[in-house]
C-alpha cells in the first residue's frame, strides 16, 4: 500500500487510493470516536460502506491505546476495512482537544511504531509538541508514510500572520499536509482564518492545507474549502469530535451543490 502512496506523491499533488488531495472539492473525513474495539470496527465498516472518502481513527479515544499490541491489531483490521478509503490515524492530546496524554518521548515512539506498521495512509502529527519534529517526519517518510501536521486553538483565533506562519512552519518541517483549527470569538475571526488560508495557497499553490474555524460561528469555513483552498473537511458520523461539525450527509449534499454551481459558473 505505501509503495503506491510513494509513487502517487509528486511535487504537485498527493493522490491516495484514487483521491486527489490538494484541490477542487474538499474530501470529507469522518472521525471515529469510539472507546471499544468492536465499536470502532463497526463504525469503520459503516462509514466505508457509505463511500466516505476518508476515515480518521481518533486513537486517543481507544480504551487500550496504551497497549501497543492492541493498537496494532485494531489498525490491521481497519486497514483491511479501508481498502478503498483513506485511513488517517490521530492521537490527539488533551491540550489539543483530545482525550489522551503521552510524554513527548512516548508520543514520538508511538508515531514511529505507527509508521513502521505501514497500515495508515496518513499520520496526524502535532508538530508543535515535538522538539525534533523534522526528524520525526523524516523517519515517517522513510517508511513511505505521509504526514498531516496539525495545530488546534480551542480558546481563540491567532493573528492572521501567525496562522500563515504556522502553516508555513509545518511545510518547512516537511509535512505533506498542514492543518490548523481555531475558535472564533467574533465573525471577523472567521474572515481572518479564510484570509490566512487564501494567502498560504497563493504563496504555496501545491501545498495541501486544511483549515477550519470551529463552532457554529465558524461553520461556513467547513463548507467553503473549494473557494478558499482547504482540501479536507471533517464531518460527524454519529458523535462529533470537534465543535461545529455537520453530519456527513448534510456536508456531502452541501459540497456537491457548491461544486455543481461552481462548474456552472465556469461554463457560463
């Protein structure tokens, strides 16, 4: 699987299992936030069966995440279920809105174990918490793994320039995709997030980025990726993993309508 990923990663695009990441209509990703193995696998089968392009296994929710053998076994089963679905694996720390915690050393070791398994299509990496993020990303790349670097701000929206710099830093560290999620306190915060997205895409048109403004105020950012440049959007499949996620059925319908109308506008 990962040799295929390596072949399909070029300077201009990332293509996984036939899905192009980096332009056009954003791919929908649904997070699996289940604690028990059987519930994780059941939800994955249901999501894959609906043809959802991407599944995120939120590993921090898993009740046995501290037991590597248990994690590995679930990962192997998920990889089999997701033969035609992109599998993103994420351990989200508490200060980034997650359910679990590891020391930096434990987290680095965990990421490298995941990469060595070569079962996940994408690995989420919280680069800001790693003192040697570039080294970790290089090691992941040696296994032909791909990295989605992420940073979340659940209390505020940073200055526009800071958000741009954060996404640029991820690129400089070697991330294949950069992701930033923020919490708006007022409508202008949402506008600034979208402005930062556009500016980064104008500077690095071939760099896939994922941006979102959370909560109900920021919902527009989750559906406007095709216009502003965010290539993946997260939707709920049962329980939401972050504030403001739309149900996957609603998200799919909205994105289809936007794409359809944009195509009509281009033809006109």
